[in-house]
């Protein structure tokens, strides 16, 4: 893998899954840097932080993302900007994507999905008990997750980088095209 990898985002588990597959650098919202334990771990792993809602934050992250790419590490980020329950893709934000495209780095689409290989107690679902979204308490979610059996993660990668159209050079169109590439990997599942 080279350049950037973009994916849907279902849970904090996505980061563990991608990191277990290949050494990489993640791009994350700046708030995480200040979380107890998690902030220290993400900083030590080389995470690039972006202050969402602050104009120019993606541009500021560009150098750090390029440094990772130049070091041979793929940069993984989730253009939805937040996690979801997996019922569909959210709108893709274009700021980071535009920075990667302008740097000339390839962008590869990926799609992560979770399932159960074993039966769990009644009422357990991937959407509510594996995916982490909304205003849930993270510590409680982690403890509940640790009680699940047979959780499986599957990641599909596109065969090659996204071939953005000429309109894809416009960041909003690039986000639409990138979202379509990720959605195509998850279609028919």
C-alpha cells in the first residue's frame, strides 16, 4: 500500500484492524490527542491530528501526511469524519482528501465490515454492540464489546487507486467520487 487509504468508519476498532494489517499512520480529530490513555497511544503511534472546523487545518496536516507517505507508510483516514452504525455511508468531507490529491499521492478505497462468527446472546447486533457511534460511553462500550464472541472484521480494498475524473480535481467532486468508490466495495454485502 502506498499513498492514502480511505474507508468507511464504524468504530474505534477500525483503527486496530487497519494497524494490524499493515504499518500505517492515521489522521484523527485533534480532540483525541487529549483523551486519557488513548491520546498518548495515538500520539506515540504518529497520528496526524486535524482540528475540525478550523479553516486550514487540513492544509496544516498536509506536511505531516506527506512525511508519512515519503517514509513509505500509507496514511489512513475516514472521510466521513465520524463513526456510524453501518446502515449507510455518511457524506465524505473533502479537506484531507483534497490535500492528498494535490500532493499527487494515490488514494485507495477500502471498506470495513464486522460480523459474528458465533452466536451471541439475544439482542446483540453489530450495529449496536460492535459499531461505536452516537453519544455512547466509550468505556461501557468497550466492556460490552469484550463480552462478545466471534467478532470478525473483513476489509476489502480496491484493486488500485481511485481514478478521479477531471472534475475530481475539484475537492467536493473528489469527495463524491471517493464516497462512490468506498460504497462500491460495500455493495451487495
